């Protein structure tokens, strides 16, 4: 198969795939916008706890827990880096007396 024919075949295949993918995404899924307000048994049995993402928390509460945990982890990491680089307390190598400035006796 000549090179030009192969390139034309690949480009036409790519064009067909692109058109097919765009048609697929434009078609979408059929959904009922009032599904969460229905009270029949079928609608209720689909999702018995629609607002919970885990056993006891909503999505916002779960995200807030993640944010608090990440904040605490990052603060701990910076504390650890201070201890590693010995910047968490003043140097004791000075020939002059060093006054404690931490506020704690």
C-alpha cells in the first residue's frame, strides 16, 4: 500500500472517529430533572440516602474533613522540616547569652 493512500486512510478513519465521538457526546443520556422530587417506591429505592457520600456525612462535610486533614498534615510537615533543618529553635553556638523569645518560660 503506497504511503499517501495509507495517510489518507488514517486521516479518514480519524475523521470518522471524531465525528462519531462528537455525535455520541451530543446525544447524551436521557435523564429526568424531577427524579429527586418523586416519591414513588421505584424512585426512592434507587438511592435511599441521596445526600450522603459515606455512612454519615454529606459531600460538603466530607470535603471539609479532607481540607482540615490536609491543612494539619501540611502544618506538621513544615514543623518537621523546621526540626530537620534545625530552624525550630535558636542556635546555642553564639558566644553571647541568648534570651528565650518564644514567650514560654
